[in-house]
């Protein structure tokens, strides 16, 4: 219930107030597991992705936002998965894989933090690992603009990327697939 209410409020704000334009939404799967990977420019990026889908999306979120009781309650109700950004968080990876095993959508910002005007940062390997292990396709997404009235906010969804068929991904495989994801996302910036 909270998810539907939050999504309705976010949809109104983003589409009516911010004038969010969406492209490539035909690339969003109607069913089945998928990993939605996007660049990260603002705290509202998860909302900008989720309001365009008719399905529930579970997002990986930095562990720090779960420290305050109120936010922990909200983000837990929204099915966000807390992740420790420094190092490997096995618990978060297992929870993410569980979402995909059930045929759900998982949202990940592979940069691990917001860009803050620095341009797209190098991707961490977690999104590639989760996609390869689960065999779930990656839906690249590019977000640009400002989250304010008439901020010319734009979200572009790209064609699915099929993960390589690898039983035990290593550093090289993960880097290669992460680079493919980054190129796909960057390529969406040019689409008009």
C-alpha cells in the first residue's frame, strides 16, 4: 500500500510538476526478472525509474539511510535492500538474487554513489555479478535534468543487455560486463 501511494505521489510530482519526459519505456519488461541499471544524479532517481514501471521494483540502497528509525521503516516497507558500499556485502547480494529468482525487478545504481556533477563514475562490479549469476538481463537507463518545477527531467530506457553465460565470474568478466553496461547507459544520453 505504501509503495503504491509513494509511487502515485512521485508520479504526479515528476511527470506533472517536473515535466519528466520518458523514452524507450517499451524496453521495460512486463514480466520476468530484470536488473534496472542507471546513472545516479539525485536522491530521487529511484522514484524516476519506478514511476515508469507497472511493477514493483526493489532497489539497493546505501546502508546509512536505514540508520534512522523512521527512514528504516519507510525503506523497509518499500522493499529497499540495504547495502554496505565498501567491500562485498554478501547479505545484500543474496537478497538481490532472491528478488530476481522470484521474477522481480531489481534497481541498482552501479556507480555506488551520486555523480555530484563529476560525470558518470566507474561502475562497481556488484550489478554485473548479480546479473551474471541470476542470468537476468540488464535494462540500462539514463537520467538527466533537474528535480524541480520545469526542470526538464528526462529518463531513457535502453534495450536489454543479456549477461554472458559464465558459471563463475571473475574480475575480468565482471569488468567487461560492467563496461558494456556503462557504454549502454552513456549511449542513451545521445538518443533524442
